[in-house]
C-alpha cells in the first residue's frame, strides 16, 4: 500500500472516530435524563396521592338532631279567628359526627326553622372542635312563632284543626378537617319535625 493510500485511510478513520465521538451521548447526559424522568414520575404520583386524599381521606361529616323537646307551647286553635298563631320553645340536641383522622373545627353558625317555606325561628350553633373519629352533642334552644296577620290561609286552618305543625330545620356548618392538608368541608343539618299541638310533643323527627 502506497504512503498516499495509508495517509488517506488514516484520515478517514480519524474522521469516523471524531464523528462517533460527536454523536455518542455522554454518560452524564443519560444520568441527567434518568433523574429528570424519575422526578417527573414522583411528582405525578404525589399529585395523584393528594387528589385521592382530598376526596377519600377526608370523609363526609354528618349532623343530625337526636332529640327535640317542646316547651311553653301556645296557640290559637280557633280557626274563625282573624289572627291564628302558634309559638313555642324548642330544646334540641344536635349531634355532629367526624369520621376522619384529623379533627374538624367550625365557627359559630346559624340555621333556619321553616314552616311552609316561611322562617319561623333561627338556630344558633356555637363553634366547636370535633376530635377525630368521634362525635359531639350540643344543646340548642330557640323560639319558633307564626302568626297569620291577613286571615288564616287554608293550609294553616287545616294544620291547626288537626293539631299538627310540620317544621323544617336547615343549617350549614362550614369548617375545616385538619389533616396533612387542610380540607374545607360543609356539614349540612336537614331535619323534619312534626309538632303535635294537642299533646304538646314532637310527634316525629327525621333527619337526612
């Protein structure tokens, strides 16, 4: 082989080696990409865990009326009267249940007592902390009253005649469940009670 051929062959080999060196990825680049992909995967898993935690770990809270006592009942059962009325004091026991690992805390809240869609009383529930996996009971007293100023309507006449007034109670306790992340939650108190005017008792109580 001539010296020219050897020189040409040597240059080609050198060029090939240089080209290979240029296009061959460095070990540090590969390691960096692996670290980046690993971090991205961990971030995705963490996001999924937090999302699941918000909807699974923080379970719904429950509020209900465990008992209602009737006090100082007064009413006019004369359906021919121009201003029939009823008023009474309700002594209610509210139960709030927290099935979560973290405690639930809510500020003082208010609710309404309704008779045929009209507000006849207000409920005030003082703020409190409910420990994890536990329930608290709180006594609430409130006045309810209704007077038909424009003459007795048909439905009020019928209710007074049969001696049964149906009341609805609704309240929202907005607070937070304290876990590793704060989960804002609202507890709904929705109950229906039958006020027996004749026997002066709460004939039936139902909450959902």
